[in-house]
C-alpha cells in the first residue's frame, strides 16, 4: 500500500471535527401560572364576562377591503384569511356557548 492509502485508512471523520462548545444558558425560573392549554389569547377572550370580537372584526374589515380592492395576489390571500377569521369567530362562539352551558346554575352532567 502506498503511504497516502495508509493515511486514508486510518482517517476518521470524527477526528477531523471539533466538538462544539455549548454555551451555558441561565436556567429559566419556573413561574406559577394558571394551567394553560397553550392558547392564551383565546383563553383570555373566553374568561371575560362578554365575548368581544372588536379586534377580530377590525382586522376582518381591513382584509375584506384588501380582498375587494387589492392586487391579484392580495385578493387570493385576503379571501383565505377572511375565511380563516370567520371560522375562528365560529369556533369562539361555540366555545363561549359551551362555557355558558357548563357554568349555568342547574347545568350538570
């Protein structure tokens, strides 16, 4: 065997790579928070005394305007976004009705 072949035979890729140094990260302090399902905005809306869609309706109005007056790409994207907002509003109404049904006096399982 030639000298070069012997060198390649003993070569290991792991020897050529240096192990990266992991930066130390400060530990996150555990905060005692209420148990969340991971949807804080939706939970906040449902915890109010009345269901408030004002922010949703403002964004939907802007999207409808874009859908009607925007360019070709904007119209398609705005149409899909409006449909998504409408489904979200339907979901929130369903969750609100479910919450009201569970919290009414006399409602039981």
